[in-house]
C-alpha cells in the first residue's frame, strides 16, 4: 500500500535544498527513518544502533566516513555523537553541497547538544511526531498516531506493551540510572492518570514511595524522549494573579489509553479519563500542526487564582492568539464559551478566535457558530483550521 504523505514533507525537502545536513528528531517509532528514506530514496542507510557499526566508528571514524557515498542517512545518531565533529569538517570543506548528511535521533536533548556544538549553522533541525488526524483519519484517541498502530489497530495492545518495554530498556537506561524499572513503569501509568492536571510532583512521588527530585528527573526523561507534553501557563499577566504550574499531558492518546488499561471504545466512553484524554489529544494535534510546518512548539493554558481557566492559548502571528476550550461532549452549548468570553475582556483585543473543540456526533448538523464571536468545531475541523484548511488525506499507509 502507498505511504501516507507526512505534512512535514515539504519542509523537509526545503531543508535538504538549503542545508548540507538535516536532523530529524522525535519519539521512537514516529516514522523518522521511513520519512527520510522516502524523501531521499538513493541515500545510503546506516543504522548506528548496530554494535558492529559502533565499533567501527570508535576504531577509525575517518575511514568509516570515507567508505560512504553521500547522501547518507545516519539512523539514531545519538549512539555515535563523535561522528558529528568529523562530518562538520567534511561539510566545511564542501559548504555548497546540500542535502548530503541526514540524521535521525530519538533522544532530543542529548542529540541537540551535539548538534549545537558540532553542526551549528550547518544543519536544519526538524521534529517528527506521530501521525495527526490532518494526515490520516485513522488516528483517534484509542489508536493514537504511531504509524505501526495506525496500520494494525487490532494489534495495538501488543504493540504498546512491546513499545514500553523497548522504551524502558533502551531510552530510559541510556539517559538515567533508573534502578527500579518496575516502579518506573508504575510511574508511567500514574502520569497517564494525571493527564490534563496541573503538575504536582509531591502528588506523584507519594504513592510510589520515591523522592520529589526523582520525580523531577523521571519527568525530564519523559520530556527528552517526547513522551509527555508540559503546557506552561500563559506568561503575560492579564491583570490577574496567575497559577504558575504547568499542566501535564501524555503525548500520544493511544499510549495513554494503554497505560490506563482502556482497551475498547466502549471502555473509553465510560472512562472517567475520557475528558482529559480528549484534551491531551487536542493538545497533541496543536503541537503536531506547528512542528509539521517547521515551527517551534508553543502552547499555553490560562488559569488565575479565582478559578477562571481557558484550556489552551495558541499563539498566532502579530502577537495574537486563539483561545480554545476542549469538551469531550458531542453536544455543544453556549455556556461552554463562558471562560473564553470572561477572559477576552482582559486581553486587550488580542484574541483572534475563540473556539470550542468537541467530539463529532454520528448524526445531526454540525454548528460552527456557538455564540457571538465563538465557533464550535469538531476536532477534525479544528485540525484542518490549524493546518490552514487542509484536511486529512484519504490514503492508506504501508
């Protein structure tokens, strides 16, 4: 079956034309290698997780590179970061030859440190997240967006269990010395149960019997590896005393459902976590729309000490933003717009749109005008608007 085109594709092709090197980061199994190999089909492929290749790089990195014929894809470059210094020398000797060195990496922060030190100004840095609903309608809360699960949704329980085992054994152990992996696994489920809540490290530490600094370290690992989203409060004071803690979301709704033991759509509908999972699903769609256009991830929420809260503030050009309320309900009511309307009067007219995002009903009309100045959009419509009106492609994956 044909590949599902990735929305970041045009940005990637532009980077290959303008930079000698391109780095594609993102969570493990988000499709980075498939995207690069489809974009540059004639490129030589080198998997740097292979112990034999790592040994060759350690023994004689120059000879290793001289044996390659660019363009070259280095998969999981974080395993041999010493290569970057030698590649920089080659790039500086041929500064006008573009698109010859391509890298993937699953551990974003350590990889970025090496790129910053070795390839500054020589490499375009992009991020690939799992599929969005703007790329394929097969993405939903239960399935999530990882390509292999989208392809084979019936096998999602086994795939997610294997993914977690691989993630814990590879990424976690390579970043930090986590002594008790069983407790860490419980920590993952606990974070999933706090989806959409303000981050309280003490609340996470107590049931696990570990220290708050350990919780901070483990959350840092989840951030580095692209598993969780921390949404900070909006930084500008609207004349109110604001809450300062970030909200935490699991990055992939399907993985969150797996961690919470939700195995079917019927279980999801009955779950007390439905609302928070849907909220995280929308947060993820917002960030995917940004990185797929080559932009920085930028998303906030608003809450003051009087309890006024708006789920998301999405920055837009000219210092404006969208106010977004997320409701898992399939029935929309004007009262859902209340928090956004209450906040709007304090934003100096900077909000460009006010949107209630809700789930789509199987039958009945779809209303866009909820009240004066407020739109009601299904999550599909919202994703299309975030991507400039471009909806999901009706295409199969391979």
